C-alpha cells in the first residue's frame, strides 16, 4: 500500500470516530522534513479543538505504526478553507443549504455558470435553487463547484 493511501485510511477512521470528514491529504517536502497536511471538515465548520484532537490522535497512530518510516515530518491539520473547490460527494453534502457557484462543461438551461442555494445532492446530480428556479446539474458535467462568498 502506498504512503498516501495508508495515511488516508488511518485519517479517515480517526476523522469518522470524531464526527469529522477527511477532505484531503497532502505530503510535500519542506527542506529536509516532510510536511503532512490533513484537511478536515464537518457541517457547520470545524473548530480549533477539532483540529487539535485530530492532530493528537493521528500523530499518535502514525508514530506508533511508524507510518512515516522514521523520517522527520511535520503534521498540520486544518480546514480546507471556504474557497476550495468541492472534490467529493461529501463536500457537496456538507454544503447543502449554502450558496454555491457551479461551472459546467455544457450549458444547463442555457447557462454554464449557476449561482444559487445548494438544495439537494445524490450520487448522480445536485439541485441548485437559482433565483427561485431549481436546476438539476449532473455531477459529471460539473467542472468546478465551490461556496459563493458574499461580502456585506
């Protein structure tokens, strides 16, 4: 099993046990050290305590199982941020009720950009209420979807 998959499997279990979703895993070099960056999320947002608990639990397990093979590393756990594009079905599910911006590869009712409230998600499509009109958008046509941030 490759390193990323091994870490993803461990992090997914720990996140689920704490009521969190694993959003992404990144590993990269920073000088002589490796940086292991874990992104977590949950409906309503994550707290500093969520990040700290995930970091403690995952760090303990990584070290006990010697997953990083005695290599120096830094573990970072954080939120993916509001403007990160959705990558998984869980990202869509977590954002039901929020305002989203969706770009499509083909026009949906004449438009390739739909901005509205994410109303529903299933395995094949999402439903977005754009100005009082519900639009079903097949997942395989979505090029990018993310939270639409409105500044007051």
